[in-house]
C-alpha cells in the first residue's frame, strides 16, 4: 500500500495531516490561548531532552500485533470505557474485543438492566425502575496477592454517580455496585495490595476512591452559594463486602489513586488545591499536590471512635485536611507538592516510588515512599523533601507506566508522544549529576494520548513487553465515520531497545484506562452450577403458579425448545418469568425475548434469570430464543397468551 | 508461534478441539436426535461433492487482514448485532470496529435514549419514558441507485418489536424508527432497487419487511386458542417518509427478503408453510416455499381501493395467501416450492436468480426470475418450474453470497463450512449434465456459520474480493472469557482460485448479517451545521428562562468551558437543558453529564442536543464534560444548583 495515497482519497474533509491537526491545536486553546502553560519552556518538549523517533508515518514497520486464525492472544487487556459505562476485555496483541461487560450501562444483549438479578445489582427506585442507566467508567484495576494479580476481581469506578463496581474475573460479570455517600465525581480508584499492619493479609481487602468534585456536606441544598465551605472526601470500600468503611476529608480535587506494595499508603494526585470553584482559581497556585493517606493511622482513629458523620450517612469521616494535620507524627495525610494540576499518580513495580505528572508543567515528579514514611515519622522538615526527582519530560505529561527494568513511559498529551525515561537517571540528575541521561526515546502517538499502561506494569511482575497508549483523537488514522471519530488504542512493543508501534487498534469512545494481564492469571468458569441459583427451575417446579393477580411462570430451556409451548396469563397480572437453561454444553446459551413487552435476556448453560412485568396489554406474543442455539433456533418459541 | 502449544495451555476447560466440539454437536440435537434431518443423505456433505480444503488448524497461512498503523481499510462493513440492538461499522480487512451506531438500544456514551431528540426517534410512552429499551437487529442493507449502493441510507430491522430503523450514512446516525402494525417477529428486510413501473426511479424508494410469527389479526386478545386463524403479513415501508405503505397477508412464516434489480419482485423464503404452531407441525411438509410478491399488481390493487384494514390500523392490507391467488394472471404472490425450512434468499449480482437454501435439506434452490415473470404471465403450469437448479451442497445450508464471477458461497451450519459452487454448472447439472462440476471448494469455518456476505456482493458491482462468515460459536478460537463465549466473523479472501481464511475477527454477540461496501461509496459529513438545529443556542439566546416551574437552561460549550459557570433552579422545577457545541474543530466533541440526575450525552461540533428532567432533589451538582476535549477537560464544569 502506498501510504500517501491511502491517506488522501475518499473524503475531502479527511485530508488533515498530523501537522495540520497539531496546528489546529491552537484552536483548542492548547497553545497561545488565555491559559498559559505554567512552567513550560519552549525547548522543554522537543529539544535537548531526547531524540524523537517519529518522522514520516508510518514510522515503524509493523508486525507483531496480528494473531493468526486459531491462535490465542498472549495477554488480556481489561479496559474502562468512559461514558459508555461498561468494562471491556480485549485480547493482546491482536486488540480483538473478547467481551463487553455491562456495568453501569444497560445492555439488551445479555439483559443487563432488564432482569431482576441485574436490576438488584444496578439499583432501583421505589417503583422498581432503574435508578441510573448512565455511567462514566474511568479506571479499572485488578485485585492483588503477593504484589501481583490474583485473578479474582476487577474494580471499576463510575465518576458520574460516584459508584464502585466489582467484576468477578471467573465469570467476567459485575456482581456488586456501591454508591458512595458524601462525594461527587469519584474519579480515581485503586485496590490495596496488602494490609498496612497484618502482613499475612498480603492480598486486596480495600478499594480506595478519590473524589474529584467539592460539594456541600451534606449536599442537601445548603451552602449552595458558598463553595469555600464545600469539600471532597477520600473513601475506603471493603473489597469483600463492597461496603464503605470510612472516608477522609481533604483539600483539593482528587484525581487518580495509587497504593503502595507494603499496604501503608494510598495516594491521590490533586489539582485545585486552591479549593476554587472556577477555572482561573483552579490554576492559581504554582504547585498542586499528591496527597498520601496513612492507612494505619486513619483506621486507628476510626476504631477509636474519633470521627464524625455527614448528614444521614453513617460512614465514619476523619479530617485529612492540611490545617488539621500540622504535626507529621500524628498526621493522617501528607501533601507532597508536585507540578501544577497533575493528572496521574503511578506506583513503580519495585515498590519504591510514586510518579506524578504535571499536566500544566512539563515535569514528572518522583516521590520516594521511604521518605514519605520518614515524613510521617517526623524525620523530614518539609513534605517536598520526599521528592527525589522531577525531570522535564515534555509537554502535557499525564500518566506513567513501567517496564520493570527501571524505565518509565509517560504520555505527553500536548506533544502527542510517549516519552521513555529512566527513573534512576532522573534521580541522579535531581541530585546534580549533569551527565545523567534521563530521556531515552520519544515516540509519536496519534493523537493526544491520555492513559497509557504496560503489560503487568502495575504489579511486581511488570514484564516490559507491551505498552498501550489510549489516545483521545484518531483524526485521519481510520476511515471516516461522520462527525464523531473513533478513538484509538495504539499498541507499542517495548521489549526492544527502541519502542515499536505495532498496531492502531480502534476503541469505541472513550477508552480511558486499563491493565494488561498475562493470560495465565485468568482462570474462568465455563459452565454455571444450577444449584448456585436458589430460584432455579427444575422439572418438579416448572409450570405456572397463580396467587391472586401475581403469576409466577417457571420455564426451562433445552435446545430447541422451552418447556411450555403455551403460557397463559390475564391482562393486569403481575408476571414473574423465571427461566433456567438446562443445556449443559459449553456456550449453549439461550435467549428469551417477549415482543412488545420490552423483555430480552440470555441464560447461559445451567444459569437462571428472571424478569417481573405487568401484563398490561392483551394478545398473543411469541416468546422466542434470541441467542443462536441450534439448527432449529428459529423454531424455538412459545405462545405467551395474555387474555383480555 | 507453536499452534499446538497455544491451544493447550491456560485453562483446562478450553481444551476442546474442533473435532471434540463437533462430537458435542450430538448433545445439541444436531445429529441423531429426535429431529430427523429430512432429505439429508449421509454422503451429501462430505463425499463426492467436492474436496474439503480443511485439515489441521490453522489450515491457511495468514496475512492480508492486518492494516498497518496509519493505513486505511479498503472497505466498510456494516453489520447488525442481533439482540445487542445496535448497528456496527467495521473496517475491512482489519476487522476494526469503527463505530457502534445505537439504534434500538440505549447508549449512554452518546446519550441515545437520554436526549429528547433520540427519545423522539426511539418512541416514548405517555409519561415520557422510552417505550422500548431492547431490540433484536438481524439484517442491515444499504439504499441503492443503478443497482449499487448510493451511500445514502442503511435500513435495519428489529425482530423483537417489529420495527424498521433508518440510518443516515453521512452522519452514521439513526434518524427514524417505525413500528409496524399487525405483525410480530419482523425478521427479514430489504430495500428495493428500482420502481417496478417507472424505470427512471432507479433508486430505493421502498423497504420490504417479512414477518415471521403468526398472530391473531388484530392482536387484541381474541382467537388466542385458535392459531389456525392467525396470520403473517409482508410489509412495504416508504424509504423517504418511513411510513407504512401497504401490507400483504401470506401463508407461512417469512424469514429473509430479497429484491430484484428490475424492481418487479420482492421475495421471502418461508418455513412453516404448514401454518403450524408447534415444532413438529412446522416441519411436517417435505417442501416449504419462497414467496414472490408482484409489486406492481399489489400497488395497483391498493390504488384501486381493493384492500382491507386490520383493527385500528389504517394500513391497506391485501390478500396474498395461496387460496386467494389461484390464477397466476391476477395473482399478487407466487409460492415457489423449495427445500424444507429454508433459511435464506439471496439475489445474484447478474440480476437473474434468487437462491434459497434448505436448512433441513442439503440443497440450494436456484430460482430463475424470468421464469417467475412467466408464471405471473400464465406461461408456466407450476411455480416449481421456476426452479432451474437444486444442487446438493452440504448439511445445513443457510445463506448464499456471490463473487460476481458466477460463483456462489453458501454457509453450511451443520458442516461448519463455506461451500463455493458454480451457478451455471448447477443449472447444467439440473438439466442432466452429469459431467457438471458444481462444487468447487469447501472451507472449514469455526464454527456453525449463520450469515455470510461478500464485498459488494449484493450489488451489480460484486467484486469477489472478500467473504465474511458470521459464526455462531467460536469455542476454542479465543481466550476464555467465562460462560458466554465471544462470537466470530471470519474473513475469507475469495479473490484467488482457492478460498483463504485470513482472519478470526471477534464480535460481541450476535453478529448476524452485514454488507461489505467499498470505501469510495461512503461520503460522510465531518461537521454539523449549527442552523440545522432549530433549537441551537447562540450568544443571543443563551441563559436561563423561567415560565412558572418550567425552566429552560440554554447552554453553549467551547473548550474548555460551558457558557455559564453557575446554573440555578428550584427543587420541583421541570428543567429543559439545551446545549449547543460552538467548537468548530473536527471531532472536538463535548459531553454533558449531571451527577445523580442520570444525564449524559455528547454534542459534536456545531451540534445541539437537549434533555428534560424534573429537579427532584436539592443540592449542588457539578455538570461536567465527559468527552475528552482539551488539556483542561477535567476542569470543564459548571455548578448546577438546585435550591431546596
């Protein structure tokens, strides 16, 4: 293929070259606009800090992403989807979407938001309708044991309605959703890796959540005109019960969350430490912070009953604001100053450092966890002394991934690049070593990267094989599809000396964040156990049971038919339809759709699901199988008769 | 990669070889079960009819599906999604998903089902809530001009609630949904290609829809116990207004629909011509039919007022049942006998033939359209004489695609193969030529294929480059993801002498049917025109307008802020929020989310959307941008204050 030809035909509107696009960046207010990029030096991005390996596109020979028919991928990627509200499972390196996991969104393929079981997880209003049908998932992370994934759970946040969801990795289905009290815009989330005190609990028992938006406390209509009184809380949720354990009030807006391998610390990068309510105010201070939470101290204080509650919530709340934590030896929190309006905090796989990026500063800040511990011990004068490096790495640095070999990879939103840099060299440079070579390489990505994440990079088993760059704009990289472009997850092979772009994978907006997990970690169930469902329908219980105007239809499926060819109810009945799939062959799933009654759901082999609805219109309705099951799938149907 | 190794590690449950799986087919009732496959000869599938090119997996060297980073695909594929309720746009050969188009499903990424504009298209109940949130899309086809795609519209069906949706191909968004009266289980759908009388109207003006399920007419609660009185109708919808033009009652259950290039005929393959209500009855007859509709005669009869109506529907209904159409010279319909329980009808690109496959017969039936015209002219004794070939091609034949070179490709559900056969050779064989070589090649697919479709294969420009096989089971072809496996769209290169499997693409259930369109056909709009939206908010109209307890908030977005930093309403207000995106840069889309109010939607550049909701709880809520727009995207938010 001739690349110039490929990029210039088809559609006049698409003839926007990469440089043309970056020129348009001015219109985005990214350069030269009212918002000055504090701390940005003109030479910071492209000169003197490392050689750019990007020239003409495609800069790199490809190969290495295609997985031949019949072959399996080496890794799973579990990614969030932004305001699509779901989680996604991809195969890597192929980029093939293996599964969508409906979480906060409705999904009529599986019946998520339709079945009684899914509605109970999603949450309903008093009238039985769903409380929410929208969600905004930003971050997904796995549960840990011994510093690496244990394959048990995934946790994912909803920023829109401040919820945490848990996904079982054996079935890859959401089994629990918790709405957090007293917070709004819950953005970052991370599981702990170890108990801070009991080292035998070397696995995930807590999930930490950072709230972004300040709100009145309680948010009941008071203090509406006085944002200075509003506040944001850091929340701890139990991984096993998914109940909220405690909250800690902080200054500033929290963004991402990271946790230490020893269980002692969770941290959140913060912008708007000014506690302002408008854009200018949010950018007034020269530095923002990464706030560290001393988990042991917070839980001791809660245990000692030294907490308050807010409004009708019973969740213990402790005060982690600066003003209340002046003495490091008793402080619950430590605010480490970092670059302006940071947008990421990531833990290095060696367990030593957290890295915060500046967003409005061209720097990454490396924080030494041992020094944070020293601050809490009273051994440092200033929390800033926990910073051991702050290299200039490029414009718009956001998130940092690691290869387990001492290198960090930071996404540069404004430069549309991924920068590879060496942590030890950055530390040496910070100490004054002018010969230190911090920047190793910069690779163009296409375009405007947000999160990046590396294979096993959030574990002690970081293997330095792949890096994924989740880009916010794809522009001319794919066929045009109308005003809303597809977004892109670019896969980069980081196993060699030079980074190698191997694939432009597409992603339905918005691919936000994710983890890449070696396939050996994941152990799935392939068949359900019928007795796991207390409402399973058997030959003994199948049939129609009437109690007044409440009718319970208990149905079984076995290809190619349902257990009852005719089902009769009366108009006005409240009908509960319970369906158990008696097929035992792997993947022999049946569907159950009822025309004009807005009902469709699936039952996997040996699974039971139910729906409840009012039979509010008379007629004959063919209940039919929607999930291909058999050569006579089309003939698999029953007459559902509603008598007038 | 070592293929045996790749397929045997990771998960004990996944160690199911292809042959092992086919062995399990017995449990599916596919062989040796109560349902005998009428007309299947043991040697029909694999012996004597052609050489199988499938041996050890992977049988074919791959290559040819990967599209290098920065390169564009050659084709679009537009596919239906089964009970996921959406349409999808893929790039081919890469298989990358370029877009999900929400149609019958809710989609909280774009706000489909959330905004007033999308709710008006989807349809609401008197209380303003959505009438349906489920759908079951089976078939998607493009509008035509001069026998090929004109790139204007896509039409897609909802079997669940018997709806037809139209998608604009310039914006790739659904703009109209019509619910059909008097029918249930509307399954097949196809646009016409020409007017039957006025040849200057050489483009799509009608969409034909086949209803699968018999129901009482009207379906108001009468005749519930007497299915013999139930009926099914064929429906004609106007492509431009999307209103229902007429319906024609038939015998049997209709399945797929095909249309002739000259506009004279639409046809639907039919199973259950027995008009039975149970499985055994549906399979009693040795042959079913392909029913042809004489469009000109039907419309003359409607024009002449010779029709009835059903219940409260005003749609003209004519009688196309066998008993009422004994005289070919006045008949509206022609029932051509074909193999038992057929599951497909496809038009050959030369305009001469329709091909129906038997499903429960190992045959494909080739119907000569010129002979069908002769039957309607009274020149044939028996409609069966329109059949010019009926080759045995394998077990479980379903759908047929074409390469424009005289060859047909039929999916074999039971054999898990694609069979390539020659139409002229089949006709010669049917005439008695014993030397005719009908079967050219059989290729294993993985597994149980449903629809297949070839590049431009439904047009006169069929180019014989790619064939896609939409398979119902993927089994061991991908990493395990729990009880519900991913499904697969296998891409086959058919440009050479031998078929070549080039990719196992994944698809979220259920990939049902699709079309592959050369990219030159598609001309998209990249930016909206603000004045196309009558409710667009400008600097002059922006602000808050109150009329009693109805409040209209008119908001503008321009990165990185909304036009009002603070919006105030009172608890109990009915709020309409209208948002116009004033950014003009391509793809600079903003989101608008309102926490705890279940609101999220996007506005593309120069687009306007609105939502209406009751401000039923007091407090401060940060209205924020959900669609990445700018380095200060996270800071793009306004305070939405609801006073107690």
